[in-house]
């Protein structure tokens, strides 16, 4: 399990393809409301942008969703307003001062890629998604392990709903349909 500082209630999941990661994100998106922050962490190529793409589609965004690495932030409109931040290029949380994060967090669903770089500036209530490559040599190249950690009262109230929507992808839990992706492969995470 990926260690996520200051988080509790970690739900471990696995996906086998990029589309599977997008489907998992779409399931999570069904719980998102304006004011929610989803902090994404993981190595380069781990699937952070794919996660945002899947969630944005489920939130009604029809325009292409690409990582705003150079612009730092994209504001997208679907069924709700979505902010997509990529803070990879920031070396210090103070570098994010010009982004007016508090204002961004208030009125939209906000996804923050490389969130660990500005962790002190993130709201206490958030969902953290840590993505990593599946290290099983037999796993497909696009297989990913995801640890979703709820933090704060806002997310604690939705934990049971989050666990239900993630059921098809959960690992380490007994029960029908749990521990395998919708495509039927058995995750190794």
C-alpha cells in the first residue's frame, strides 16, 4: 500500500488498463460535488491524468482533458465546473500563491496532480488517490495499483458510498465481485 501522509481509511484498488483506470475514476466522480478536492500522487506515467480524464467525462466535460503541466491550471465546464491543476513544475508550496487555491477549491470539483508538492496548501477535507505501477512481472504494462484515502468529515461521511462504488476494483476484501476488475482479471496489488 502506498503511504499517504495524514490520511486514514485507505481503500486499495487495482486496474488492468488505462480504460479501467478511467472507469474507476468515473465511478468515483459519481460522488463528487463542487468544493471537493481530489489530490493525485504518483510517479510520472502512473495514471494521474487518465484518472482525471475518466472523472471529467463522468462529470459531463466534453472537451479534451490534458494535463496542464505548463499552464498549471485548466478550468473545464461540464455538469459542474472542474479545475484541473498540475503542480509538477512547482518546487515549493509558496510557488502556488498566484493560483488562488482557496477560490478554486470553493466553487468547483478540483483535481490536483502532483498534490504532494503543495500538500500544506490543500484543504483538510479531501480524497487522495495514490497511483503506482503494478510491480507484478505478470501484470499488463498498464496495470495500476491505487490507494484512495479519505480525509476529513466531508469525505468520512461518504466513505461507505466510496467503498461501494469501488467494489469491482477493490483488493484484499472478500466478497462476490470484489478483488477483480470489471474485465474479470484478478489484481495482484
